[in-house]
């Protein structure tokens, strides 16, 4: 059965346990660990999701908080990170690359490690190269989906030429909303 195959992969070490976390300035009782750990458990996965609490913003790359962050995301068993305020806008120096959405929005809410295909010296040594840390922003996807659902409920067209919107704010979420309503909308609806 699929569950027995998964158990065998875990037992043989073919599916190593990964560490995931939500990066918070203070743990206000986040439900993320309970939700993710329940999902890992239900799927028979050996992973763990916790809170990475760094009260000090990561703007100073020489701070103890920055050292703790680098140690967590560069560990061999790092699986991924959810990012909250105030850390969303200061992660760029700690990452290897940004997705186009994160670069345009100027904020990161998700960090994922991807196996490096080519080492910095140009030699393809996949197993020996550290993973590439990629920052993404997925807030805009949720915003687009909410707008789409509201338009459909109202029987409105999803064509951009028929839409008008006002975004109030100037922070990362407002920038994600602007991206959602421009480049993100065009990406999802094939409009240019």
C-alpha cells in the first residue's frame, strides 16, 4: 500500500526528516505548528514544524538574531519557512534568489530550499552543493482568488479592462494587492 511504501522510505532513511517553521517576532500563539504537524502526521511524513521566534528584526546582518536565522535556514535538514512581519521586508540579503513576485512586491512570506544543480565553481555536484534559498511572496495569489470569487458571485467579468480597484495602504500587503491586480492578474488570466 502507499502508506507502507512511505513507512519503508522513512525507515530506510530515503525520506529524511525536515525542519519547517514560521518566523515570528513574538509567538502570539500561532496555530501554524499544530496545523502543519497534524498534516505531516496524517500523511505519515517525518517532518516537524515549529516557531522560529526572533524578536529582533533581521535588518542588522551582524546581530545574534541574524546568526540564529542563518543557522536555521542553512542547516542540512531545513525544509522551508513561513515569514511574518517584521521580517518579510528584510530577508533579501539572506536568500540566494527571489521569485519575480517577491522581487516586484519587495516582501518575502515563504522561503524554500531547492537543490543546487550547479555548484558555484561550475561543476555539477548536486549532492555536495548547498541548496539554493528562494524567497517568494504568495500573498498576491490569495488576494487574486478572493477578488475572482467576489466577481463570480456578483456575476461580473474577470477581464481586467472591466475592473477598477482602490488599494489602501503602503506596506507589504498593499504592495501584494497592487501586484495581484496588475502582473498577477495578467499571469492568471493570460492578459498583458
